[in-house]
C-alpha cells in the first residue's frame, strides 16, 4: 500500500484524472450523439456515461455545444493532417502521392466513423461562427484536393475537378451512414478503390480536351418531374394538362403533406410550426391535427411516401435485362426522385430523434428493403464482392448522390442529374468495366 504523503492526505481515486480526460469525455459524447441525436443527449447523460458528475464535466467544456465543436474540430484536424502529410513542403501533392493521401483518408474514415456521422447530421447545432470556421477549413482542404486532381488531369475543367473531389469526400463520409464493416485493411482498400475510380471519372459531355456538350437528363427524370417545378402538385398539374383533362384536386391530407414537405425542406424541421403548415395549406393550424397528430407523424408520412416512390421505381428497374442495366435504371430513378421532389432531402436532413418512435421500424424496414435491391444486383454484377462489401459500395453510391444534391457549391450545375447517375455507376464499378480497364478490386484481393 502506498504511503500517505508527508503532511498531506492520501489522494483519492477520483483525484487521479487521466491527462487526456477531455478527449475521453468527447469520445463518450460522440457515441451518445451518434446514437440518440444531439437533442436526445443531455450534459448529465454524458457525465453519467463517463462516470463523473455533471458539474465535473463543466470543468472541461462550458456546454454541450462546446463538446460537439471539439469532436468535429478534432476530426477535421486529423483529415487536415493527412492532407498535409502528403505535401510536406506545403505544396499540393504530386500525382505519385495521391494514393498515399487516399490511403490516409480511408484510414481516418474507418477509425473515426463517429466524427463523420456527427458532421453530417449534427453540425447544424453549432453556433454560426463555429459552422463558418469548419466550412472554411473544409473548403480550403477541398481546394487542395482540387489542385491535386488538376495536376494529375490538367485537361479537366476546374469546376469538374471540384465536383469529383466533393464526390470522393462523400465516399469517405459514407461510412457514417451505416454500420456494415469488414476487416480494417480490406475496408480501407475498398474505400481507396472507390475514391480512385471517382477521381478518374469522365463526366457526361466531357471529352479529353475538357470540352462539354449538352448532357441529357437521366431517362427516368419523369419519375420526379421537373426539379424546378416546386413539388408534387406542379407535376400532377402538368400530367393533367398533358392528358387534356385536369386531375382531381389532391385530398386535404395530401395537400398538408406536400406543403409540410416544402416547408421542412426550405426552413428545417425545427423552424416550422403546425400553424405554418396550416397557413401554407390554407387552413387553421389546429385543423392540421385532424389529419396528423404531430409534426413527427408528418415526418413519418413524408418518409413513407419517399420510400414508396423508390420501391416502385426499383420494381421497374428489376425488369431490365441484366444486372448492370438494372443498376443503371435504379440510379436514374433514384436521382430523379432526389432532384425532382423534396421528400428524400427532408428524410435525409432531419435529426432522427424527431421521427416518431412508432414510425421508425417501418421506415427502417423500407430503407433496408430498398438497399437490398441494390446489393443483390451489385453482387450479381460483381461476384468478386461479398455481401458486406457490396453493401458498403452501395451506401457509398447513394451517399455521393445525397451529398452532392445538398452541397451548394455544386448542386446548381446544369447537368447535375446526369452527372450523379454517372458518378453512382462509377462508384459501383460500372464504368471501369465499360472502359475495359482492370476489374475493381474484390474480396479475393489480399
């Protein structure tokens, strides 16, 4: 037993705080935020999970927002360090260092899936100054990546290089939207393979000299209507006009659902009240409750409607002759739904904690059923992938489309729908096959 220090008291176990206690607390909080959502976690929850009291936690962080900011800054620090390590002289890395950069980024993504998830879903809860700081740092890092790509592909238009770099970033970030895993080395190799294909992609209408011809919208764009039309009601009206007879007016319930979707997409779920929804639908706010008991139930209905659209399109795609044509049609229908109407964007943008607990199992079932259609087709198209690798690849393809649709820097590109379809196919490995290049690495690789 250790002697008591002369003239002092024996130190208590609680006094022996680890020197990296702040990092440990942040890690505990990150896990809770990811599992419950930012609003679903309190300071006392974090303290209890860490084995300390709430007041003790305040010795390290002034509030919950400061903890989230610390987690996100630490994650960005690591990605910046990986980028800097590939360019020790402070210059953009040369072409022979790109593989090293991608390998480092893949390793960080696999190690820190929690940080990527929090930036994707919870970053909006930071104060505006912190958000701006993180955006500026991320933008500077993307600018470095763009310089790298332009050095390797000098004929590529700078705006296309930026798009491809955003897409590659989404590949690494995609690990945060699912929990599927494979052995670490294989996981990293799979991500590097996908990101490399993305950075090497030829966008629709881009030739070897970097010129661009008009690119058509995906063949399935009619599924979602005109992306600028303003939603389902406009599409329905156009369909009625084309048939020569006006369609019946939507039911009050459908009208409320459509208006709520538009408001959530424009202002965010938390900023919209039932009175706002009623006013947009031309009724009093309390009247909305006759059709939906809460905002959360509205959100569940929006998610189910989006899921039904996707599953219907998936059934149509499965009638294609062959796995690759079916995957291509799936990508077309997904992009058309994503860019044509806001249900999917709303579903992806809200905090999971806002979804009614009674709706979560059904929405999760729809999501899993939809993803399984992609996975089954990809396994048929690329038998060298096992089921887990196919799931990871499919989630990467979906995440690229989801992220680029929401990224202001690129989502106003005139040919974005066709570009998203091409990039999704590239992630899956379709265009590497078409060019006759080496088959994407698979499960048999070391």
